[in-house]
C-alpha cells in the first residue's frame, strides 16, 4: 500500500515522435481533421490511424477506443472492472493513436481536451504532476501552483470547454513525423498503483483535432470542355485533375475571372471528402489524389446573359486552387419566374408564364392610338361623343424592330375620374392595326396597353386619349301655341346631373344663342321654369336647354334639340 505522502507522478502526453524534416511554407493551405468520428465508434483503417496498446504487467488493461462521446477521441487508463489494475514503472501502460501525415501534407497544429480524476485519498499528492508535450515542446503542466491543462470531476459528458483544451503548434522539425496521442501512466520510481485495491488516478484524452498544412496546388490533367452556349442554371462539364496532400475537393465556375455560385464536390470518395459543419474532415487524406472525367454541374444561376469568358476553378481540401483556360461562351438563359402577384391582373396572358403576346418575339415596341368619328376621319387625341353616337379607337402596334405585331391581345383601359376604371380587350390584325368602337357615355381617359409576355410586369402603353361624353338633356316647351301676355312654361331632364346642377335655357336671336332662363335641377335631374311673354305677338322663338361640365356631372357640355314656338296675338 502506498502511503498518502508517496508521490505518484503521472503524465498525460500528446507526443510527436522525433524526426527531422523541413517545415511547410507559410503560404501553404491548411485543413482540419477531427480524429475518430465514426458511427461504429472505431477509427477506420483509411483514416491512417493505428491503435497501440502497451501493457507490460496486466494483459487485462485495454483502451476505451469506441469513441462513445458523440464521436470524440476517448483514450483512458485507470482502475475499474473494465480495465483491471496495473502496476508498472515509467511508461509500462500506454494507449495511443499513431499516424503519419499523408504524402504532400504535414502536421501544423494540435488541439486536445484532457480530463483527470484522482482518488480522494491521494488527490493531494497524485495531482502534483500531469504533463503533456508535442515532441520536445511542452504543452502544459499541472502542479499545485502552475494552473492546469486538465480537469477533475465526473466523466459523464465530454469536458470540451476551452478550460479543458490544450493547443500547440507542431515544431517545424517534427511536422512530417508520426504523431501519437497517448494516455500514459509514468510513475517512476514507484508503481501506479503497486497492488490491487490501492488508490488510483484516471487519465483521459477526450477529443483531438489536428491541422495539416498542404503546400501543393491541384493541377488539371486535361482541360475541361465547356459548352458554347449556356441556357440553364448549371454548366455541365468533367474534371480530370491530381493533387498531392489533401486531394481534389471542389470545382467552381469562373465568369470573367470572378468566381460565382457555390463550389461543387468533385468526388465524394464515399463521404470522406465531405466537409463537416465545423469545417473539419474525418480523414487525414480526405479527398482523392486523382480524378478522371468526373462529371460536375457548376452553379451558373447568378450569371447574367451575354458573351462571357468562362473557366473552371478546382480546389483541394486545404483551399489551394488552380484555374483552367478560359473559353468564350454565350449565356442565354430565360428570365427567372415572375411571382404571379407581381403581374397586373389586367394582363391578358397572366398566369401562363413567359409566353409571347402576339407574333414575333419583340420584348418592347411602339403602340399608337387615336380617336375619330368615322373610318376615314383624322385621328385625334381628344373627341366628343354625342348621345346615341360612337367613336372609333384605332392604332397600330410595332416591335422594336419596327415590324408589325399581329394577333396581340391589347388592353383598353378607360379611367373615369373619381369612379375607377374599366378594362376591355382588342386584338391586332396581321399588319399590327386594331380598331375598337367606343360608345357614348361618361367622359373618360383612355389608354391602350400591350404586355409583351404573360409574365410582363410593365406594359408598353399608348398616349392617353380624352373621350368627352356630351351631356344628355331634354327640353319641353308649353303651350304649343303660345299667346302674347301669357306664360311660356319649360321642363326637361338633365340625365346624370346631381341635385342643384345649373341648366341654361337659351333663345336664338339675331343668329346668336342668348341666356333666357337658368333653372336648377332636382334630385331626379328634372328642371322647370316659365317666362311671361309681352309684346311678342307674331314673334317666333327657337329655344334649347344647355348643361355645362360642372362638379358632380360626369359629362361634358350638352345641348337639347332646339324647339321653336310662334307667339300669337
């Protein structure tokens, strides 16, 4: 039995086996490997790691190499039914993962998470010395006053916080030598412990990350073939390349010398060439050192249409890149889908996608429009429609190439001030012309619109035309045979006029229409009035009613038919 005062020096070591080599250049790319992260819990042979168990005293001492904590390294030495007891001097008991860097790569940095648990009886003495090193470089030491590189306590859950982590750069002289991660019992000159039942301490390396440097860039074995025209969101090609070290990882499109889109993994290599969420790989040489004719579809979703210089950029797992020769390529992709909500509801082909509206393929053009009373009248931008009459809306549609656009469905939009809009449609003839009849009605502004495609948002519009609907008004004059010194009575209706609208009764004298009476209409649009006739024997009067455009009246000026009366003596 060891006395409580006996010192049990213990070392938990991260060691790089001694050897001489040159350090990698400072500009070399780097990549991270998270050791022992497999579903079955054991490092695969392709990882390049070898498990070593040394026990000069007790064959029952084994390593916990099953990576039980979420795929983390778990090398442990200690007491318990699973491991038994061991009594050795110096490094008589050791478990380690040992590996050499792959060809073309070298060790750069090591990070390890340590854990330590001592029997309470000997914790004061047994915790004096725990040391780690990378070759001849010390990682950390833990004594009564130096502060620690490991943590005591329960092993339930991995102690992976920064307080438990030790990080160190690998010395240049040892960057290419085999690396060993070990949990070692070193108790010279005493055994640790000396007999079954003695107090013990338990040591563990919970997790290990290694960073490797890779100075060599990949190289193309053959130039990738690029299509003459790109019409989709990807560019298909094949990659043949080699890389010593981390291996050929991704390919990416270069457009006019600028990388675009997301990199594409060239060869997944059974999953080892996939980068994990933390940026690390699972294998020391994660990607293939050679690929031949590997098919890839490079992301071109953000490339604008036009004549472009395209090339392929390949990268190895450490970020070193090589570019292929550039080739002139025409990019001619259809426009992206337009959300239906963004397309005006009046568009004739709304919801039918990028379908051209009319003959040809013009994306823009010129649309003319005018008003006339007959098929041979002069086109005007403003015209009046009398009650019971109509106007012709005519014009022509040509594309940007000045060729007529036939069979195009146009939108005729009539806007009534303060009363919203109405939409109608008209189709162009083969020569691009169109005609639509406008009936009498309220005054309005009319424009014609052409949506070149079913997903067009902005139309090609004609100039705005002004259609004036003449006010409709009637006049009744009584009596039919008026006499001098009697009253002449007037009545009539102003259609659509609001209550209080002013009507003018006019009389024609000396070739001019003069105001005779100005009644107001009631809420039904009716008006009445009378005038005493004096000194009018033998006089003939021609009268009419007039209503002018005014607030609340949606028509322009209107006149009734003249009514004539001869006054008897």
